[in-house]
C-alpha cells in the first residue's frame, strides 16, 4: 500500500493507510436513521478489494475489558497472525508496532482510536505487535485472525518500552495481566527478520 491513498470498495468500505502504510484503517459504509444503524462488519470480497490482500481469517475473538485495562503488546513469532480488530461498544486506543527488523519503520507505532461509535477497524499485518488500552468504562473488542492462537509461540513486548515511546493517553497506571507486566523490551525480544 506504499504510496496508495484511500481505496473504496463497491459496498462503500474504505481503507486508508496509517502512518505505517501496511497498517490500514478500515471504515465501513454505515446506514443509519432514527431507528439505529446497519453496516457490513465484514465482507471478504470488499476487504480484499480495498486492501489488495487475499487474507484468509481462521479465528474470531471477543474480549471485554474495564477502563484502564491494557492488553499487549502481543504477537506470535511463529504462526504470525494478521488481525482485523474493531470495538463494538466503548472506546479503546489501539496500537500496532512494527517488529520487522528489516523494515524502515522498525520499532515505530501506529495508534488509532476505535469505538462503538466510529465503527472503525484496524488491519494489523503479520510482523506487528498489537495492543490496546480501554478508555471508556468498559469496551467489547472483537478481532479476526489469519492464523490460530499458538501459546508456545506467543510473545509480549513491554507496553511502556521507552524505545517505542507509545503515548497510551493514560492518567493512571494501567491494569495489566501478569504476562503483560513482564513483557520484554523490544531490544531483548524475538522479532521478525
């Protein structure tokens, strides 16, 4: 997607490259009136058309988290997962970090606000670590993956690694899992070539 601006599919789905162009902000066409709204949350043909990818999703996940919960930065060093992520209720700051050592954007992060209101999705390609923090009282977070969860290959980069310098927009310490609290610095982590 380098050098490519927005792409729009026949059904109105739009893909916009983020600061790191392989990470895409996906926006569906939303039909709404006084009764509510409707949109296609996923359409394989439209997704392939706007992304230029031929991604095959094998697993859907759903998590609910309270305000201040920070999950990440996660990835699988083998069986790497591409993720199409979205929020159906609440607000999260979603983060993708390029951990491909040969990339010119290695160690750089993209942050995007995803919410039940803006209906945005984020495509996080394989080769990126992913995380999010909940900004609302609660948030329901859904994501599709291109490979199955493989705990033996799961890795975690420390959420506050100063070399990455993510602004998580936090006003207090995040709520972390034990695994996330002891993530490795990027300089110590297994990364992609």
